[in-house]
């Protein structure tokens, strides 16, 4: 069977978690009083990451000059990619607005709180949709039946990536990170249980746990991504270096999990 | 509006590949890409062993995953149920390829688009048979309207036990097989595209 | 709470950005629509010309229709008017355009520069080529030794023009490949029924078909016409049983397949005969009336061939032999055998096929509907369609090689030119006959012949072959060893009158015509030979009086209703008045036919030989044998043998292959070769579409055998062959011949004492498609080929023929293709 999607798509699936998580976590951390710095970094970071990812996505096309067809065609709304492309475009537009607003030096004349709220809510909704969307994308591929129950994992890993970046930037994300790690562990276990149920899926589980993907799964996704940071954050909560290292490990682990979700089926 | 389909009677397929080559000739399918081919599978242990010949092509599924996966609307269903790809609307995101459980779609470098079997809609529009059906020397392939009870395909489908390839994929294929020796499960893991990496190399290691 | 807020102006800005973006994308969309529509392939607009012609990808010559548009061949389909193929074609037939437009085709005459075989060429004009060839040939002809001009043909479907030129020249040195192909089968059938050398079982109407080593699904001379009839029979519930050393596609399509040890097919037929006799399942009455040997005595003769003995030799269970005998006899007259190279291409093949043929006589199915049938014409009705005159007289010069008198049955029948092809180059090397000029036509003997390395050695030797002209569509191992290469037209660019043994039992005639004009400067024999004849002169030119090829065929097809014009339109003609050739021997002779005849021992003799036989007091046509009956006992072959100092049993017998039993006991294997359905000879390897399907030939081994040798799938092995241990065979001293290196393909579908290697591989010339990327040469004056998309470049492709010994059946000269003994050993990495 032909492998339709290669490294660029893998990078895309992994990296798209970053802007999504960043937006969502900036918002979450900022709920109780946002800092300009965090919001600025969150907005810029998400925008830059998303634009970079869009470039990846376009470069992966066999006919990149026709990328726009995904944006202007509405004939097939059953297609996850169709939604994904449009959501990315919309999010870029919204982020541009936010960046513009954040960067404005003087206070705005006649601010519109309702509009601000609408944009903020829209941004969160689109981000959440983009967090879930890889699951829909992969569920359509015969190569990756893992994705069937992987929506939660995609959301959680995106949030982990966002939280890790927030923590690295000095934001208060430690509690969120620990909560997400616990949730991810549960989600992984549930996914494993689900896979163990059907013969075809059992093969995938075996590939993941004992096959060629096992080192990446146990070493990076579980070990570095879950166990190590959980242990570090719990045992040395005040050590800044340890916290930073934990955040990096979380990033690597989340990336590995997302990569495996994409690749293990093919 | 017809519901076009194909019936392949594996009892009389001699594995000759006339269909494979006729398809190549009809569309000048690039080397390494396949719209139609014949799978050879050996089964059994010496001396009770046989070889099955299974022609494979796009199934023009009633529930076509490629159709719903395409973000640009390039994959379309024609009036008579054929699933085809509009070259000009394809930007080669390959979602259709990833979605097709039959590996029936490939990247056609010459056309700059995803491509696959069209059920020869250009021929059937002129009242001709698809190229593979026309080329089949033993008439093991029958093409026609599954909804027309008078059509040969409907008659033969009714008269025989018919099955489909990878039924579990749930796509409701319109390529039906008469398969009394139960050969189709043997290619459950295969697709239409030929594995071009399977040859033994002639270069000394 | 956010630290940022938005204003109405922000919103307007955002809207503007989005609007400009959308408009931009919309603009791209419009431009894109304009530039990319329409470009769909396969849509045919405008007039497509449909030209009826005949295929020549293999020897079956099915009727085809070429779809041509603006002078370019698009596709090929079957011609429903052809009574043999009935509109069917195979992969090879459909692949025609890939041969016609093969980028590695020869398009211009080339003259060697440098040493022969060095691969350096100069493009020359046809005039230069004609001049040099005509000068050479004229000198030979005028020397009074015309036999020194030898013509080596491969597949020749232009027999009329070839014979005309060679006869006009006066050379008998016409070498064909019959002994490499079907000689034993033809000799056995001719011996037994006399009417024909080709059985045409009425498979479509048969209920039970016993197949001895014929691979009609892939390679039989009647390939698609036979295969389609077999499948129709199958739909009606016929049973097919196949004996073959290998699970061929035919074996796979059979209801039962028995893996037999090569060379034992005849014994199985004799054992089946024995069961039929013992159990009284025979049609004794028919046998006694229509054969020249009493049933009782034949029963006695086959009594020694017990099913148990057959089991011990062949591996087929005795019980299966008994059951098959009962089933076969039970289905008579709607039962028939079919056999081919699996039974015939052996050292004992003549007797194998005799035993199989007589099996039919035993159940009385001969000439019956659904039975074992034949047709007296292997081509068109040559009385109704005589060759346009003037006809050149047959040569009076003699050719030692062509006559091949060491093999008594090779040329025992006047009507059959059964040359012992495999000894030609050995005898040239041994200087048994001097060759001053050789012309190779549609043949790659330097790759395809047994001991091909010997052929190459001889062709490279300018002493042995002073002048060599090669006429072919593409460069080959043989053209590499030529002095002049002439670019030949493909079968899609030339003319022929042609037809094959009629599977429908009614003779027909077909026309091969150019569907497009010849590419480049390629030319056909029909243009080359008349021109050479004119330039050689000396009276030769008189035999080529027509101005154009069309004129010649206009004359040839004049007797057909509608003439040449009708043939050009329909491609084929069948006389509607003719009936299938069922029970031809029963035909009563008319009073007119009996006039002036005399009867001797029941045989009715006319002025030109025997014409019938008295059966139960009635004068009937009978068979074309000396006794006018089925010759179960052939004094004729016995006598021919005695003349050549060879013992040929007048009755079918089983003669074990000398040396096999002993060598098998030592663990040696029997090496056989086979053909894939998408390939024929060297020329099909030029097709990118066919090569894409089959381009590699690892050696087939049974897993049990492999594990005994410590071999796994993909392992590199060295296969070493030995000459036969057989004093009646040239150099039959059992010495080591040669080795090849290949890799193992494990399959359950092969006899454990056999190693099988497909012969459609191992070419090193002809461009990247044919040679799996090995040939990187660019022929002078030709376009460099595109290596890019040949995805099978580097795949294993091994020439088998170098280690195949020259092994003529001492009786007939048939090359014993499937009797080579080899040892196999594992080697590391193949280096």
C-alpha cells in the first residue's frame, strides 16, 4: 500500500499542536489577570508558528500553486482538510487582529468590548477545533486507525505543548502542566485499552509497545514526556532549571506522541 | 441514471494481464502507477497448492472515502455513479490516496494530479465498454448497470454468489467478484498499486 | 481579562485584509480555470481509423484492430471476425503501441566500425547497405556454392517472401528454430495420423481435458484461442487435469494439478492407457477398425507400465492415475489430451507425445466433436490461394546443417522443414559446413539458443562467419555481433498473408497490413529482398516482378470474394461453405476418386500415392499415414531410424532420460525453463508495459528442497549445469558445462527435484526497459533512451541459456530443454 503522506505532513501534525496549545494556554493562564508580555508572546508565537506550518502544508502539495483551492472551494465540507485549511486561514486572520491590537502603543480610541470578546471566543473555538482536527484528518486515512479515539490525545498534547512553552517563558503553568500530564496518562491508557479490543488494532498496539516504535513510545512519549516531568515537577517544584528541563521533556514527549499517532498505522 | 458496476468472475480469469496493459494503453498510465492490475497469490502447500488471479481496480464505492476526503472537490461522482478526479481541481494534497482502502489512487506526475480508474467514462459515454472489459479474452469481466435487472451484470450478479474486496472497509464497492475459491481475503492487505520495491536486486551485495 | 481590545477601525482593517486575500485567491482560481481545461487524456475527439490486421507479438497471430488517429497508433483490440481468436487478444497483443514506439528501436541502417562485437557503429544509408550486402551475396552466388549464404530466422510469418528469396538465390541453408520449439510433438503426430503435425483438440466442446505439460494460459502456440475455449468448456463443467513440473498459470487454472518429474509424461500416458485396457474402458472396436495395431496387442504392450511404476518415476499417485484413466475414458468421445513442451521438449519427447496421442485412439475420440481433432492445413488453403508466380525452383545445392541427417526424424517428412536449430553454430564451429555470409532475421540466437555463449563465440569469429547481416526491430545480443544492422519494421508497419492452425477446425486466411507508415528508415523484407535480388541480378530479379507490395497482395488475394479490398477492410476471410474437420477419416471416397486406383492390403493407391483405405468393405479416406490408419505401430520411423543407425521403437515406449536416476540420487536437480504470459521472445522485452509486469527471474525452488540446501528466499546461489550422460548426444560426456548466479524464489508450486528459471530475462542490450537498466549505450544517430522511469532497473535478470547444453533428442533433433542436470550451492552476496 502506498504511503500517501510523508515527513512534511508528519511535521505538520506534530507542529500544529504548538500554536493551538499556545493560544489556549495563554488564555487559560491569563484568565485570572493576563500579563501583556505573555499575551504578546502568545499571539506572536502562535502567528509565527501557524504561518510556518501553513508554509509546510503548502510545500507538501504536489501542486502548491493550487493551494488556494482548499480555501475557496466549499463543495466538500465532509473533507477534514477542507475545514482544516479554512480554520488555519481564519485563525491567522484572528491572530493578526490580536497582534495588531496588542502591539498598538496607545490605548485604543472607542474600544469595542463586545467585539473583543467575540474575537477572543472565536479564537479559542478555532484553536480548539484545530487541536481536534488532526484526529478527524487521520481517521479518514486507512493508514492510521489509531486516530479513531485519538482526538483527546491530540487536544491534550497540544495543550501540553502550549503549557510547556508558557512555563519556559516564565509563565505560571506548573499546575496546569501537572494536570495535563495526569490527564494524558489516563488518555493514553484508555487508548491502549481500546486498541487491545480488536485484532487489527492489537497489531498496532503491539507495534507501539513491543515493535519498532517501542523505543520512541516508551522512551520519549511516556518516559520523557510523562513520567520524567511529572516526577521532576512533583519532587523539585521550586527549582527553575528542573522546571525548564521538564518543560522541554514535555515538548519532546508531546511531539513524539503526536508523531506516533500519525505514523504508527502506516 | 444508471448505477454502473463491474463483475469479475474469478473462475475464468486466466491472469493474462490483457486488462492491465489495455488500461496502460488507454490512459498512457505512467510506469510505476496502476489503475488496473492482476494480483497473483499462491495458496496451499506442496503438492496441494494453487495460484489465484485477482484483477483489481478502483471499486467506485457507493460510499467513497476518497470523495469525502478531497478538500478541493476534485473527486466527483458522475451521474452514473462513477467516481472520477478532475485534474484541474486537484492540488495533490493526497487526502484521497490516504483515504482509499484499496490504494487505487496515485500521483500522476504527467498530469500533475491524483489519478485512478474512471470506469472509462469517456468510452462508456460513446456506448463502448471500458478498455479492460473490452480486452479481457475470456469475458471474465462484465460491465453495466447494476440497477437494470435485464443487464448481463445484474443477471450474473443474481445468479452467482458475489462478494467484494475488503468488505470490512464498509465502502460498498461496485466492483463485484464471483470468488468461489475465496481468494479475495488473501489480498486483504494489498492495494491496486504494485509494490515496486518487492523485486530481488540483481546487484551483488 | 485580555490586555488588548479592538475598535471598529480594527474590524474594518481585518475585513479589508480578508477581502483582498479572497479576491486574490479568486483571481488565481479564474486564471487556473482558463489554463488547465481541458486536458483529460483518453478522450477521443475526431476520427479514429480502425485498421484490421494481425498480431505478431507471439506465434499465435490473432486478428487485431488498430485504432489510429492522425497517423499515430492509439490502441489495439481484437478482431471479432478472426475465427481463431474470435476478438480476443492478450496482454502482448494490447501492448503493440509500446513496441511500435519503443524509444530503443532501430531506425537507421548501421555499419560496424572497429572489431566485431565492440559496439561501435556508423550510420549508413540504405543504398550503402544494399550495395555491400548485394556485392557479398552476388560473389557467393556466382562462386557456385550458394549454400554458403545462410539464413537464420526466428519467428517467420513472411514465409512466402523468405522462401522465394532463398530459393531464387539457390541456398538450402535456411535455419529455423523448430527443434527448439515443437519438433517432437509434430513428429509424433505426423507419425501417428499423417494428416497433420498439429493437434487441435475441440476443447470448447470437451468434457474432460488431460493436459500433459502444455501451458496454454501463457505460452502455447494456440495461446488465447485455446485458453478462451478452455474457459468456455470450464463454464459448462468440463474438467481439466494438468501434469506439469511447475505450477504454471495453466496448472493453477486446472481442476487438478500433478507435479511430475520432468520427462515422465509419456509414462503417465502409458500407465493411463494400461488402466484403460486392463479395465476394458477402451473403445476397442474403434481401435481395431481405425489403427494399424490390434487393441489386444497394444494392451499387452502397455501392461508393463503400471500405475505403481508411473508413480515411482513421475511422482503422480497410482490411485490418481487409475481414477483419471476412468474419468477420461468415461467422458469419451468428449474428452481430449493436449500436450506441448512439457511433454515434448525432452530427450524422450517423441515417444512421450506418441503415447499421449495414442491414448486418444484408445478411447476412440479422434476427430469427434469435443474430442482430439486436427486440421490438414496449418495455414490458409494454398490450393485456393496459390502464391503469385513466377515461383523459383527449389535449390539443388545441399546443406549439411539443414539436412541434419544425424537425426532421422528431423526432416523425414517432405512437407516439414524441421531443422535441428541447436546444432547450427556447433557445426559451423566444427567447420562441417562453410558459411560465407549469414543473415539473421527476427532472431536473437546469441541470447536465446542453448549454449548461447557458443553462438556468440562463433558469431564473433570472422573466420567462421565472414559476413553477418542482422535484421531486427531493435538491438540484440545477436545484432551486437553483426557487420551490418538493418532496421526492420514492426508487425504493425508491414504486410503478410497469414493464418494459424484453425482452432475452430475450419481454415481461414488473414492479412497483416501496415497500420501506420514505417518509423524512421525501417524497412520490411518485402521491400529489402526484391531490391537485393535486383542488385544481385543473375536472374534473381525475375522472381520479384511486382512494382509494389500492394500489387503482390492484390494478386495473392484475388481469389477471395471482394479480393484485396475486402481483406484490407475485414482483415480475415473464412469460406462460409466449409465445415469443421470432424471425422475426416470416415469420409467415403467417391467413384470419381476411386477411378484408376488399385488396392493393396486394404490401402487404396492413386497415381500420387495412397488416398484411402478399405474399412469393413467401404472405401474411406482414412488417415494420411502409409497404412491410411492411425499408426500405433510405425514401421516408417523404425525404418528411418535404422537408416541413421538409431533404434526407434515402432510402438510408443517410455525411455528414462539417461543419467537422471543416478544424478537425482546424488542430489542434483533438473533445471527447466518457462515463459511468463506477458512475454514471448527477445522482442517482448522491449515493451515497457510488459516488462513492468514481468522483468525478473529468480530461480523457483520448493521450500523443502531449499531447506535441504540451507537456502532461504532471496539467497544468492550458483547453479552449475552438466552435459547429458548420453553417447547418442554430441559431447554427451556428462562434463560440467557452466554456471550462473541468481537468487532463490521459494514456492510451493514446483516439484522438489526441479529448479525452474524463466527464460524471459537476462538481456544486456535493447535499452533500459529490456535490460533492467543495464544497457546504457546510445546508438549512433538514435535518440538516447530515457532511463528515468524504469523502476525495475537493477532487478535480478539472468540469462539461462548459456548453461543449457545443446541436447538434441537422438530420434528427432528436438532440443531437450527440460532435462538439464544441475547442482545448486549457496554463495555469499552474489559477488
